[in-house]
C-alpha cells in the first residue's frame, strides 16, 4: 500500500520534471533548428553547403576567441608607445615566417584532393592544441607566444584555402559563386559577433580562459569537418587543366618564350611533365588580386592607425574607448552588410563588383581626408568593411570560376599570402605614420588610388571579354 501511494505521488513529480526539462530544453533545440533551417535553405542542405556553412561558423568563433586573448596581451594592456613597438614585433615575428610557409600550403593541399575533410579537421585539431599551449604564456606575453600564434595563423589560412576550394563542389542549383561564398562568410561573421562578447567575458575570469574556450570550439570543429559530404573528397567530375595547348598551338604569351616559341612550360609538357602555372588563368584573377590587395592594405592601415590615433586623440566629445568602439562597430557592420549583400546578389560578373566597390571606397576616403570628423571616420570604417567583404567574395568567385581544379588550392594559398602581406604593409604604415587624422585619411585614399590605377582597366577589359576558362566544379 505504501509503494502504491509513493507511485501515485511520484507520477506528478515525473510529469512536472519532464515539463520543466522540456521548457529548459526547448530554447536550445528551437535555436538549433532555426540555425539549421537557415543554413540549409535554398538547396544548401541537399548539396552539402549547409554543413560547410556551419563548420565555417565554428571556425570563426574559435578564431575570435584567440584574437580576444592575444589583443589584450599585445595591445590593450600597455601604454601607446610601448604598444606600437609590441604590435610591430608581433607583425614581424609572425608574418615574416608566414611569408615563407604560406606558399607551401597550396601545393601540399593540391596533392590532397581526396583528403580535404581530413585537412580541415587537422587544421581545427592543431589550433585546439595550440590554443591550449598558448593559455599558459598569454598572461606573461613572452616571446614563446609568437611561434604558437604563427602556428594558429598558418592553420587558419590552410583551413581557408581548403574551404574556398571546396565551395564549388557543394554549390546548390542556381547559386552563383559570389552568393555561395557570401553565405559561408556571413555565417562566420555572425558566429564571430556572438563569440566575441563571450570571449571578452571569459577574459575577465582569466587571460587563459578565452583560449580554453577556443580549444573546446576547435575540438567540436574537428568532429564537424568529417560530417561534410563524401563528394568533398571525391575527384568525380573534376577535370585536369590543359594549361599548355597540345601540339604547341596557340601558346599563350605568359607560357611562351620570346618570339612566340614555347617556353619552359611547353618544354615540360613535351617531356610529359605537367606543372601548371597560375599566370594562365587570365587577367581577371590577377587584377582582382591587385584590387583586393589595396582593400586589404587599407584594412590593416585603418586598424592600426585608428587604434593608436583614437587612444591619443579621441573623437570629439568621446572617450578613447568609445571612439575605438565607434570605429570598430562601424567596420563590423560594414563587413557584415557587404557579406549580406553578396548573399543576395544574382549577378555573375564579379569584375564589375570589384571595380564598383573600389571606386566607392576611394570616394569615401577622399571625403574623409577633406572633411575629417567623427562621422567621416565612422563612414570610412564602415565603407572599408563593406567593400573589403564584397571584393574578397568576388575574388574568390573568380578563382573558383577561372582556375582549374588541380591548381585551385595553390591559387587560393598564393592569393591569401599576397593579401596577408598587403595587410601587414598597410598595418606597418599605420604604426609608423604620425598620429594626424587628415594625413592618415590622405594616405588611405592614396592606397586605394594605387589599387585602382593598377587594376581597374584590366578588370573592365576582362569583364568585356568574359571568362578565359570554363568553370571547373
């Protein structure tokens, strides 16, 4: 009888417990279903692009956790003069070796067409281990932090190269490459926006805690990478590049020696050795890379120049922290807006997009130099973020469209190396330049003018001629 009474009493308790558990569980499951519905929309779930979108979101969240930990060590924790020296040291110690290592990434990944999922998983796992390694050194800011930061940078770029090479294989029907790239990038930006305040909160607990969070995130990404469709690793449907025409006919200028005779590439082809180069991809990619280098140099310049300028000379009526926040938020909103616009675009002319956004950025930079103010600093920051995002999406689309499969990873690796170096050059100028707002905005306009002078004419000509190669996907 006692057991029967206890059974009757436990029934309502179990029902109440299940109801409470369901109420607590529902927000998380509802959010997860909402995210899955968004990432798998418009055929992205069936093609596998949705899985890649989710993986890139994890990648962005982990990277921003590491950035939060390093930023507090390198920049915010020391006076301005010392911070400029430490930031310059960070750029020199990490970027100089990266210049040597980055060109190796592409050729290595070109040899792993059947191991792309493993390559992305490996980059995630390596960053998880490196984040754990840095957690002990981040509090002291010792030089041992820099080799680990270099390793994180190399792994991050390796992931980016493979991810960009994979997108064409997961393209849903009626999706342009610019649109697909923007969907993936937007997911990374949203994840970054969510993870950044979480990382800042963990930073208040201890300097190593954001790195612990990054470790957990990257471990999850390691598992998620293997859930990508098997066709990511399949060579079915891929075509090898015929970069040197057969029988010595119509040898392009870039692949021939003087007087139209076949050069070294032609001689290698006759000997049965295929070493495809990147100059044969046509002017779109090369001119697009020049334009993007200007955008990336501007980004590096504004980040470091405004970071130091606004610490010493805050915007009118604002504190240094608020001034930095205005510039940072404007750049972030601009970048997210550019990526969102890219996801809505139906145009299949990335050359026209690159030219348009370069002209827009140049115009705003000139206005900022002529009418330096809080509004113009925010406007240039937002415009720089917007144009950088759209220009990079368009460059990725041109590489995916014009570069044959067997050298696509190399093309992405080399382009990422050039863009990273442009960012470093821009950042170096920003660190060395006197802290004068009008002078800084004039230099920003000069960087963009140089990019326009070297790329616009070639991009417009390429857009009129059309793609030199059929799309390989």
